[in-house]
C-alpha cells in the first residue's frame, strides 16, 4: 500500500494517520504565511480563492483545484494521500471541498496549534477528537457539540453552583414561556461568567433560535439550550455527521433523586404548606445542602444531613 513516509522512514499505512500528516503540513504552511504577511483568516481565504477562482464554483474546490492548492502552499504528498485528504475534507460528501467548512476547520486548528499545551488531558482529547472529525464538525450549521461541552466543563469547574446558576438565570429572564431575546440570552450567559466571543454567541443564537418572535425578532429557545446543556452529549458518528445523540437518563435520575429529597423534607415538616410555597421552600433547602455535581451517585440521606 502506498503510504506517507515519516521521520523514521517507516511506511504509515493507516489512512487516518496519512490524512493527519497532510493536514498538519497544511496547517504549518498556513501558519508560515500568517507569520509572514497575513492574519489567519486572510491567509486561508487568499490561498483558497487563488485556486477556486480558476474554476466554476468559487465557494468550493474539486480534486484538481485541491491539488493546485497543495502546490500553491508547497505541500508535496503522494497522489493517493492527496485524494484521501480531499475526501476527508469534504470531497466524499458532495465531491467538493466547501470554503465555509474548510476555513472554519483550519482556523480552528491554527488557533489551537498556537496553544500547544492545553490546560487538561480532557482538553487535549477534545482537540484531537475534533481534529479527527474533520471540517464537518466545524460547520456553522452543525450541532454545537464542542462549544456546549466547553461551556459545561467551564461551569462545573469554576462556578460553585455548577450548571444550576445557568438554569436559574435563564429561567428568571422569562418564567412564562421558553423564548428569550438574543440580548437577554447573551446577558444571562455573561452574568453566569461565560465570556463568549461574537461568533460563538451567534452560533448558539442560530442553532437554538426560537420559533416565536421576541420583541419583533427571532429569539432564543432557552428550553432547547438548557436541555442540551443538562444532557450527556455524544457524537453519533465522527467525520460524517456531527449530529449529537442526547441521553437524558442521567438528568432524569438526578431529577428523581432531588424529588425524593424534597419529599423527605416535606414529610419531616408537617407544618409546611404543601399547596402553597411548601415545595419551593423544601426545594430551596435541598438546593442549599445538596450538590448534584458532587453527589450524583449517592443517596440523598448520605449527604447534607437530616433530609
């Protein structure tokens, strides 16, 4: 099998490794151009448009144009590895590599390459997973799996109330329906300590767009956002589809645990007005003494005391 020679002069026959080496070479060339003359965005778009302008579709590349792109960048690989990489970058989907996903993918790799050492093993695994998934995982129309994972990890690591502060804040913005305005949605996330970039905010607003107008414009469906955030999210299939499968069983189990704790508080305090504010008061007590994040696998009578 024709392969890609590494520094040790061994033949790399695994297709994923061969593709990764070509991608790494392309990233290296884009970074070199970025250091010499142009910012990342311009470096990628200039190279892409240089070869795309010679063909019919300026927003995508066929295999011949992709070959021209590699020549333009100075990336010399075998014809077999060139075709493998072309298919990986989108060719197997529609027979062409589209600019939008191509740009987002390489901009992501270049940005992450500048970090070198990530702050945790989980972060490194997430990066390598996204890299192996390919450009379709960076499609602006795809599910925001990576971004939502990072939001969830950040809140659980840095906020004492974990995810609950996000739920409480967004629910407080509109207690009668699921829609909130884009402005309120962004404000709510900032209050929770999430400093998202403009592109990241727009990504979430677009994906979780509400079906109803809020203040005359399309709003954000906070219920859909929170359901996604509370669930265990996993990739259905890397590379071809970035549509997540959402497992709510963990959330339902935690919800049952909390409901049982509230029930014990009510049973132990006969004077509480169950029909009035009783459940709210009991829930507030549980909230102050029980952390789903810290005690997700324990029974409620094992934590927090007498409830």
